[in-house]
């Protein structure tokens, strides 16, 4: 055990430097939150005001006039449906890829490639397909079609599934196969060993994947923008909607953006330990 | 499968389902979803790209036109301009993010106090929805009420119409991207730094190696796999850049910030030329698939094997 070296001036300089950079990076978030509590008289001024009398007005406006509650509801419905589907099918696939190495890595890589497709390349076919599907009875029953929540749920499922499979795969790889083998020796079937031994051990990984999927669905913009008009508007669109032909209401917009950003920031802090792993599709364990 | 397990595997052959079929069965639902919803749109795009599909002309999907759409695309200067612009923005943003992020990772790694909380706070820009925060940036860039101009004016710099100028608007997009994604580079390089083995560095210290020598001969070579991965992931992501362009500048002023994604979107849903948009998106898709195969695949494989070795 080495004794701690004495505190030097260098330690202090580095800390001050790190905090200075941190302030620069935090500033837009700070500005967003403070603007959301400013009245319009404190927003449209030059030079900008650093002190002001806080008001709830903008939040009241966002919920009562701009129907922001409805956007949140839509986003949650879409995010929860797609995340559930992704987890159910993705967990099984990821386990199989990790334990049985199906396709020798080629299928896994094909899956990753679909995740790298630019959204704009698939959004037009989706637009045309859902336009057609929406006019059929089945499409209407399943809420598929333009400006329908089912459509977005399908898009986010396709978009998140490759990510989830890769991330879950890395968690399953961390579980030693011996545990399963010994359960099999004790008379468990493959399926029982999977349910009673592997899944409980993978639970943290599954939870982490779920939160990432929710986060991606919540923050998504392009699909929502192209495929919805009014009924299925999601939260990011709701924020952008404050920019209108007539001009922009910065106060309510900041309130809306704050509502959109703050829960995800909380999620990110929750994910802290796994954020590096998630953002690299499980490649860097962090 | 392992050779030594072969006899027991054969003994279990009476079981209703072999391991092989069982493993396929588990993968099947996911593959169905991905093939159905990723390949059908793809084939559909190919189909549309070979037909006339001008929604303004009243016909939804018109007659077969062969390679006409691809020929028009190759002759379309606006499209190639958008590609050039996207590459410029991507190169500038990703280079800045790599340098800043790596420097920041070294800095945070050297911290004596508060390393955890500081690292945690750098997550914030990453978690924020780009479409939402870029709207706030739009307010901050405002040349009349924006706080950035107030800050630069405070130190005596001239007022800049950030989003209104053809030269400054791309810079504004780049700065936004740097703000949002430098923490990503920082977090991953930091994870790489913290995973480095101690012994070689202690040996170098004993040998009296200079700081720069250690950096060049030890640290960077050992960080290379992690840094290449971040670089490739960022490159793919910035090439697809759409959200901040759509919400902050709408490609403007003029076409100064029109990225490929935004241009293709505009052709498809503003001019309703689905045929042209499909041809272009296929080319962009092809470029990304090739790049992913050449650059991302070997890196992901390398990291997977390294993780397996533990």
C-alpha cells in the first residue's frame, strides 16, 4: 500500500480547470432551466438578465394551452410498447448469440448494420408503406398508419432492437456458461436453466437496456416528425412546435424543453456505470 | 461445439430439439422483426427508385423508369454539395470532439478530488434530446437576445449573427455537436485510461522515461482500439446528422447547413419526389454499410474478443 502523495498546487490547478470546462458544458442546460422560469419581459431583453423573479407561467402554458401532457402520454405509450417488444424478443436472441454463437458473428453484424442505417433512408419507405396500411381495416385496428401511435411503436422497435441485442449480448457473455451447465446437471431443462439461472443474473443488464431504449425513443425526432401530424405527436416535436410561422415563445419552449430533458438526465445518472457500455453497443465494458 | 462434449451431445439426440434448432428458435423472433421491418422498406426503396414517384403529379407510384432516378441523382449538384457540406461538418466536429474529449479524459483522470461527480455531470449533454436542446441553442445564438453574443460582447468581441450568416451557421451546428458529443469521447477514453494496466507505466517511471515518451509509446498505443471505436461511431453518427439542422437552421441560411439527411428529407417530403429521395437514400445507405463493414466490424470483433479474454 502506497501512502497518498501530499497535496500539490497541480492538484488544485487541475480541479479548477476541470470545473471551468464543466461550467461551459453545463451552461446551455442552466440557461434552459432558468429561461423556463422567466417571464417574457425577462426573456426578450438585451443584454440578457441573470437575475429575475421566477414564475410558473411557462409551465402552466405548456400544459394548459399547448397540450404538453398529451405529448408526454403519446411518447410514453410508444416508448413502453416498443421497449417491451424489444426486451422480449431481444433478450432471447442476445442469449442465443452469446451462448450458441448463432451465425458465427455474421448475423450479429448484419443486425448492427441495420442500426447504422441513416433514419432518412428508411423513413420514406415507412411513410409510403404506412400510408397504404393505414387505409386498411387491419391497419386501423392496430393503430398503424400515418399519425398513429402504433406506427411509431413499430419504428422504435426496429430502431432499438439491434442496439438491445448487442448490449444484452455483452451482458450474457459476462455470465459464465458453467453456472448453466451445473444447473443442467441438477436436472434443469435448457429453458428452466435460462429462466431460473441466467435471466435473474442478467436482470441488471436487462434493466439497463430497457432504460436506454426508453431514452432513445423519448429523444427520437426524425421518425416522429415525418410520420405524425397531430394525433400522435411526441415530446420532441412538441418542443419544436413552439417555433411557429408567427414567431417563437421562448418561455414556454424552454419549459417544454426542460420537461423533455430533465427526466432523461435523471435516467442517465442512473445509468452512469453502464453508459460507456451502452453507447458502444457493449464493446467497451467501462 | 467442443470436441470432448460430442458423445454426451449424441446421447441427448433423442431430445425433441437439438441445441442447434433451439438456438435458432430463440433468434427467430428478432430476425423476423428485423428482416420484416428493415428489409421490406429497403426493397420498397429500391422499387420506388426505379419508378417515377412524383407525389405532386398525382400518381402515387408511376411507370418503370430504369436508372433515370440514379442518373438524375449523379447529375444533381445540390445533392453532391450536401454531401460535401456534411463531410466538412463531420470532419470538423469529430476532430474537435476527439481532441477535446481525449484531453478532457486525461484531465479528469488526473483529478484528485470529485472525479466521480464531475464525470457524472458530463453525462448531461448526452442525455438531452438533440431536437429539444438545439431549440434552446437557437435562442442562445439569437443575435438580438442571445446570451452568447452578450458574453462575447462582454469581452469586446463584435456581435455575430450566428444562425443568419452562411459562414457562421455551419460553425454554429459544429459547436452544438461538439457540446453534445465531446462528453461521449471523454467518457469512453476515460474508461480506456482507467482500464490500462499499471505495470508498464511503473516500469517506465523506474526507467526514467519522459512524459511525452510514455504518452507516445505506451498510453496512446494502448488506447488506440478504444479511440478508433469512438472515432468510427462518431463518424457514422455525424454523417447522418439531422436533428439540430432541422430544428436550429432548417438547412439555412440558403443551403449553408443543409446536410445529406436534411436534403434527402426535403426532396422527399417538401418536393414530394419520393423517387429521387429513394435513389439518394440508397446511395447514402450503401456508403454507410460499406464504411460500417470496413471500419466498425473489425473493431467490434476486436473488442468482443478482448472482453472474452477478460
